[in-house]
C-alpha cells in the first residue's frame, strides 16, 4: 500500500514538473532560463505551479480508470502538497 502511494506521489510530481515545463515552453516568448528568471522576479511561482498541476487531473483519472486507487490517492496527496506550497508562496511572498 505504501509503495503504491509513493508511486502515485512520484508520478504526480513528474506530471506537475512536465506541466510547468510545457507551460513555460509553449506560452512564453523567451527561452526557458529567461522565463524562469522572469517568473521568479515577478513572484509568479505559485501561478505556474497551479497551471503545471493541471496535468495531475489526467494522471488521477488514468489511475482511477485502471482501478489503482492507492496510486490515485498518492496523486491527491501531491496535489494537496502543491496547494499548500502555493498558499505558502502567496502568503509569504514579498
């Protein structure tokens, strides 16, 4: 059970990272490093994380469709962690 939760959590981390990468690559007029600098400069980390976490919906429903409930729970745990990180970034940003 713990292994399945961990697999879901790690897959969700990868999906969130991939979602952030896709968002930055396709919706920015600058190269990747310049875009990251602009995101940090503008305190937009939380917004980019939220947009990247949209990919978790797809992973979550794939796990549910395959009846891998504990992996889906791992995805939910990672999504809640992202929500807490975004809340922290929002409350304690400059």
